[in-house]
C-alpha cells in the first residue's frame, strides 16, 4: 500500500513513468514526486497508533 510522504494519505497515484522513474501525485495535499511510503498495514488504525 502506498502513502503520501507529506500528509500520509492513501489517495496517491502514479502520473508518469519511463526514463525518469515513477512520479506520484497526491489528491489530498497536491504532493508530486517520486518518493512515496510503502506500508504493510492495510487499515488506518495501525497507522494512526504508530503516527504519534
């Protein structure tokens, strides 16, 4: 599961790829970049508990 590195939203999608690599866009905070967080927890409760 991918999450935005700025707002931690799951509303992040790939917008381009190719020679420069994958670029992602977050619909919540408008982040655009190649760095994203990959997490194993599918539910928000585990994420919120460790966010602290």
